[in-house]
C-alpha cells in the first residue's frame, strides 16, 4: 500500500507499529494546527526513520528556545527537522483536507501566522489624538513626534490585519523603538511639555524606554520566528 491512511509504520525506538497518514509538513506549524491527539508519529527528513508519538517526548529533544531547529534524529544523528508529521489513522478526512488546504495557503505566502494587532492600532490612534492636541496648543516639537509615532503605529496595526506578513512585526518594532529613543532623549535633555506641566522624573522615562525596547526586541524575535517558519513551509510539499 502506498502513502495513505492505512500505511503501517514501525517506530525506530520501540518497534511498535502504528497507522498514519504522512502529511509532509513543518512539524512546528502542524503541531500548532493539529490537536495533539491526532499526531501519531514523526519522520526524520534525513533517514526516514519514524518515531511514534510516545517515544518522541523522550527521544526528540525539542528546545523551548529554538524549537525543532537543532533536534537530532536518534537513529542517524543528523538534524531531524523540519520532518514529516504523521497523522493518526483515526483522523477525520475533512480535517486532513483542511490541513492540506492550509498548507497550500502557507506555501502561497498567505500565512495565518500573524494575528491582527489591536493594541498597536489603539496605540496609534491615541498618539495621533495626543499629537493633534499638542499641535493645536502650539507644542510643535512634541506634537510632530507624537503624530509621527501615532501614524506609524496606526499603519503597523492596520497592516497586521490586512497583510498577514511578518514584516508588520518589524514596523511595530521600529515604532516602539523610536518611542523609546524619544523617551530617553526627554530624560537626558530634561525637556518638558508646557501644556501638561508634567514633571516626570527621568528614571520613570528610562523605565518606560526599557519596556519599549524590550517590546521592540520581542517584535523582532517574533518576526524571525515567523519568517523562519514560512521559509521552511515554502520548501516542502504535500505527498
Ligand atoms: Zn515508539
Ligand atoms: Zn534520521
């Protein structure tokens, strides 16, 4: 029997045989999409050894940091991934079809990995309003800075709903990083806004800047993670 739902596989670790459909798919993406119970086993990209789901926990060391990137095959010792996920014999054929459709979408670059970012959108709107208030009060310098940050935030937030591209994350990172730079500049120069008569101690500005730098770093990490996933998914095909 060829690749199909009834194909039998023998686990390279425990020798147990199990049935499963081979879905040639990025393991990370698939494990996010599939209910865990549906995964019957995994196949090494290098030597085709199959590892049943029970043995995978102990024998496939998946790093919390780099995911499957550095996972070694217990049989051939080479890199295991991205590998093939084997979906269990009990799996609903409609689920399987929808997974295959998802894979085609991923391959076409229409990834669903980016979620619409409502907070960046909101932050963009708040900063634009703040910018307009400041400009009307003839606080031109702060007014322009806030408006620019607001517009970039609004574009990044809106783009996260429309484009579903990981580059949106870079735009978000740029916006929050600029905000951090502005806060540090305020702290160093002791600049104050006359309108609000705010006298914020510099350490609070630096604390807020540190938070925004961390947030920008997080966005860049997310960009790399998603981009990496997409690159992998584009390389593989459905059997
Ligand atoms: Zn096993
Ligand atoms: Zn192997």
